[in-house]
């Protein structure tokens, strides 16, 4: 078990601590992008990370991955998103420094950091070999496919006035052609199956929305 800190206080509960740390990071991201928390009506990063945690926990149950490693990594995988392309490495560094201050099992800290380091990229040329890394990667990318992605991206776009009208939103949604590569890159069978179904639903939504907007459902 982790030792008490210098002030002889009990280590904080790791589940509450990682959630709190991620929440603070998302709020800092909003302040950086929009000037203040009051200027954004939707916290995209927070919604994304919560979704990834839910998916990762379910995938861990279905695949036999270590739930502690997967859940901690899911909460912290974007904690250093402010460093952009370096956020996997910086997130791993954060995990190695932060988790020892909690009651997280010490022997599992390095695997958490490794999973965070491995989550970069929307698709992969070569699959990951570590199960916990596979689960985090799959959960992170599943959150970027399907109806979840539609509503997360729409909320983000509305919060930052990123599109002119609904037709622009449809065009941008259809431009996400990388999703097919993402589906093919899934590691675990449950994620692969879900990704295929989500992509179908994603494309169908844009098609149905356009039909309604053009009034073609009247013919």
C-alpha cells in the first residue's frame, strides 16, 4: 500500500483523485480556448473522457483487462491535452507523478503510464500488443465514432461557433473519412463489432438529416 505523505495524511482515493484532476484539466482547456468557463456552454473534453471511462471499464470486463489500470488510464489519457501531440507522453509523466500521491496500487502505475503513452493516433498500421493499451485505445476511438461523436462534436461546434449552419455540420461530419481506418484498427472483438455498427449509424444519421432538410422525405 502507498505510504502516508510528509504531512502524515492518508493518501487520497485514487478514483476520486483522477476524476478531479481530469475535471480541472478540462476547465483549464476551456479557459485557454474561450477566455473563461462562462464563455463555453459545452465541455467537450469532459464529455469525451467520461465516455472513454465508461467504454474502457466495460471493455475491461469483456476482455479480462485489469480494471484498475484501464480506468485510471482512461481518466488521465487526455489530462495533458494542452501539450497537443505530446499529450500521451506528458500524460504518462503526469500519471507517474500523480498516482503515487493516491492509494493507487504502486505496481500498476507504470502499466497505466504505458497505456496512456500508447493511445495516440486515429488509426494504427501495427496493432498494440499490451491488453490494457489495446482497451484504452479502442475505448478512446469508439468515442469518436457513431452517434456519440455526432453529439459531442455538435456540442463543441455550437460552444465555439465553429460552423455556419447545419449543412456545414453535415459536410464536416462526412469529411471524417478516417473513421473507416479507425474501425479496421480496433484491437478487441467487442470494440471491433461496436465500431462497425457505430460507423453505419454515423453515416446514416447524416444521410437522414440531409433528406429531412431538403424535404426529400415528402416525395
